[in-house]
């Protein structure tokens, strides 16, 4: 568990100093309400179909929320068509161009809502804001419930507040604070919804949860992210469902950006979420050598998912990490094996001088064979 019993002083949006240059009205509602409704209906139908395929059928109440909340109002910088696409919408990038806030893809949001099992009258805390998901939560809890949405970034909360007001969800509370410490002012909560990738479960979240409550969080486990629905069981939390997910990483006191090593200039990067390489220079130049291939004889359909394999690798292999390769930069200092496809899941050996990663190659028509490629003196 993450440590820390107290955090920096939080503030609600109404307590923050507002400057007019950042508060110029940027929220505009599409005048063609009928066209927006058509886009919403199409999006909702596609989201429901995808979620059912993934094993998370949407209730009528969740579908009604998607049909009601005007998603385009929460994405004022893009067209309505883009707002209702099954894709993320960028909200903010850092000064270095790194994406730090997004409105998640609607199918991803729908899966989390299905995991949460939200009922009328509940009290909800959302950690990681954008406004749209808070509006969906407000629809689900109804007028007798309460929703607080919070974010560490004041700019994000400013935009969320204006969008919520423009869409008619003034009753949602918006707060600026570090999500690592939750929001004690409105605790306890029936549900805590986390919409940023978290490397751990801070004590504050469990402390602010009702005894029969539920936390839905995209938990990063050695770089593998899964949206987990967690319920208290004595002094521990037990997962009652899990779904593949991907979110921007948590910022603030709970952030963990992992460790990144560049193995071939900027062409290859190795990221290890927890732990470190004792002698990272031992991997210098290994990718320039000939790879050693090992093929398993196990075949899967080209479109068949295998998400549990990544979790198994992360929990079993020491030195597990993610290898990011820019194949377009292949050359004498980085070998890319012919006829194979590289996956990001990799492992460094105990000596730290060799690396292997998961790969596949074509097999019978419509199938691929699972295998691995290794580099370095102990690649085999």
C-alpha cells in the first residue's frame, strides 16, 4: 500500500483564485441538437455492443445515461463527430508535450460504470476529472445522490466545471486536490471511481470508503494495467472483476513513472515499473547482435485476445518490463527479425546482460504462433 496520512491543503473550485484570461468562456453547445442526439444514439449502440462482447453487458440505466449526457459539450475543442467517436479526446498536454489529461473513450468509461454497479442515492468520488464521466455518474445516482469529481490540475477542473454547468450538472461538486489523499470532506463514499492509472491503492481511498463500498481503479501492475473492481474484505481489498484498460498516469504524491533506459539511442526504450537495473550499461549493444528465436508450437487466432498472458509474465518473470521499439529505425545497431512481430512484454535476465521479448509469427491461415526472441550472451 502507498504510505501517507495527510496531504496538501485541497480546495473546491469556488475557493480558487480565478483570472479572467483563463476564464474566458470556451464552452459552446452545438446548435443542432438533433444531430448530436443521432450521434449519441449511434455511439451508445456501438458501446453497448462492444461491452457485451467483452463480458460487461450494460444495464438500461447506463445506456440511458449515455443517451442523455451531451458528450460534445465536454469536448469543446473538437467536432461533434470526434467527440462521439469511440476514442479518447485530449484535454491537456504538459509543457513537454506529454498527454496528462484525456476524456476516456466511451467504451472504456462504460466498462468502468458496469464494474461499479452504481445505484440511485449513492455518494461517489471520482479521482481524475474531465467532467463527462462525472455527468454520467450524476445521471446514475440521480437527484438523491452526490458526486464529487476531483483532479490535481486546476486547469482541468476549471474546464470540467464550466462544461458541467453548460450541460446542466451544476449539482456535481468539482474540487482541486491530489487524488492520493481522496476528498475527506464528503466521505464516506459508496463508490470511488479512479480514472487515472494508479500504481498503488493509497490508504486514504480505503479509509474514505463505506464498509460495503467499491473502488474501481485502473491499477498498474509492473506496467500491465487492468481496471479492477475492489471490495473490502476485512483489512484487504478483493477484486470482483477485471478489465483490460489504459489511462494516463497518476500525478502528484502517488505518481510512479517507472524507470526508463534507452538501449539504442532513441530507437529502443526499456521501461521497468518497479525495481531497477543494477548495471544498465550491460545491455549496451546487445540489440545489434543476431537474435535467438524460440517458438512454442502454440497457435492462436489472429484476432484472439490473450490478456492473461501479459499478467502471467508480469507476475512470474523477474526483470519484467516493456520494450518500446521504433521498427522504422532498424539498422546495424538494432536487429529486427524477419517474419515476426514484436510485443512490448520483455524480461531482463538475472545477470542484466540479456533481454528477451514475446513475439509471434504467421502459422496456418488465420493463426499465429507464439514465441520469444532473445538478445545478448544469455539469450538462449
